[in-house]
């Protein structure tokens, strides 16, 4: 979670962080790493406005990293389980998108401006 202090209270942004090498996955509910044998009733799901507000793709390189901020409003419009980093270059380190990730008008108009959606 990311908490923004406001003049009157706080605004909480629910964030899911995913490692992003060449693409960002929007799915959750699965296990990775060494312990891949995981038996549970939990099913794989795609992130949505019900589960979080933004998926943050962490793209490591050299001695630093880039952050790709993908609002779940946009994920619902895209209707896909992942996206190539090449298609969302304009979301790289775009803190304005993070700040406005819960604002549908902002997200949609900028996604159109950036050519992510038509």
C-alpha cells in the first residue's frame, strides 16, 4: 500500500509489485520460485479495480531499476493478462500516472494519448 497524506486525512493506493523483465504480468494467485508445488483452492486471477489500484512493474537493469505504473482501470480496458514493456514505455517512471491511478478520466485520456489504447 502507498499512503498519501492529504490536507484532510489520507489517500490509500493499493499496489501490487511485479518483476518485469520484458513484460508485466497482471495475474495473481499463483506461486513462483523454488516452492512451485502449491496446492490450494486459490485460483489464478487477473488484477482488477477490486483487488488493487495499480500494478507496479519493477524492471531491474545495471545498478538501478525503472518502475512502470499500470493502473488497474487500464488493465480492465486492455482485457489481457500481461503487456510488453515496449507497449507501455510512456508509463515508465510516470509518477503522475501513479498519483492519478484511481481517476478513470485521467487514466483513459492519457492511455489514449500515449497510444496504449485507441
